[in-house]
C-alpha cells in the first residue's frame, strides 16, 4: 500500500494530497473530543492494580479512578468507557501512540511529563508514605539509608527513592500490592506507597505493615492525554470542575477513600 502511494504521488494534484493526509488514522489530536463522541467509546488506561484508586473487583474495574472515568464519559456525552490495562512505564508512550485516549490512574503532574503529554486540571492529591513491617524500628527517611526499599516501577515514588535515599537497594515491582507484601514478608525493609493506597492494601490483604513518619512528599495528580488536545482538555476540565462544585467528586472519594473528601483536599491546589 505504501509503495503504491509513492508511485502515483507525482500525478496527484497537491490539493488532493493534502486532503488525503488529513483523513488517515493519524487524525489531529485537536479533534479528539469529536472523535470519541463519534466512536461512542473512550479508551481509558489504568494499572488495574492500585486499590483504592483502580483495581479489579470480581474481574471488573473498580475504584475511585474508575468512577471518575465513568462520570466524565457521561458528562462528555460518550456512551461507553473501555478500560485498558497498562502501567506507569507505558502510559505516556501509549497516549502518544494512540493505544488509548487518556490515562486516569493517579499520574502525578510533573514538568517532565508535561513536555510529553497534556494534563487536565488536578482531580486528586496524594502523598508518599513509608510503610514498614509492624515492629520495625524505621521511623523516617533517614533510617532507610542502605535498606531494601520496594517501589512501583515507573512511579514518582520510584524516582523519589532513587533521588532521596542514599545507598538504598531499590527494588521495583509491577504494583504496590507486591511491594507491600514483600515488606510484610521481611523481604524488603520498607515500601514507598501513597498513604491512602498503603492503608487500603494493608487492611484488605491482612498485611502486618504500618506507615512510618510524616508524608515524604505531596503529589498533585491529573488526567493525561495527547498534546494538542485543546478542545478535549477544555471539556474535561469543565466536567471536573462541575463534579467538584456539585458534590459528585466528594461522593466518589468518600466511597473509596475512607470518608476522605477529595474536593476539599483539592482546594488551593
């Protein structure tokens, strides 16, 4: 197909070539909103392994991020959400390649990531905590020097650990559940996990672990999508703003985050 196009290109009028170029699968990202509305489906990437944010419950996606995605789709007038399993290491490349339309999976908004993808307004805030086995003497960041520290690959927690814990043996895992389990089984000295997620995982899986010390770093998370999606971003930001003002985001967060009101947490962010 490509070879044939090259052979006939010289005899096709320039104006027709331009028209063809704009009609292929590489539709401009500025048309993303119209494209998902026309398709009637929006593809949302999540790890599906980070409760209470997003995970599989009886084989179906569940959690705070899932409820946010479904509510957003409704407000964008898109009939269906297709949840696509992925991971933090693949989110940006997947958005850029068009494997999914957006990521709603607790991605922290950073300057480096903003060079590669666009972000919505913040939809959640989070914080990094140290989780250790019950009875551990570790009480803060200084105690982690030279220790085995579990992190989830591709996350800001992983980047923080490599930057801020000198001499630590950083162990990466596909999700926070695995890292926390390693701590509970004494195969790692500590795990860096979001405070809400760590507490949820410990309770749900009966893990004898506990948070140690204060939050190490606060994170502001957004929904990411391909750069240049200005109309789409405007619509998503408007929908999120409405969800905050009408109490919908508060209800979703209280359901999944132990009564925490995320709309309240987002004030001043």
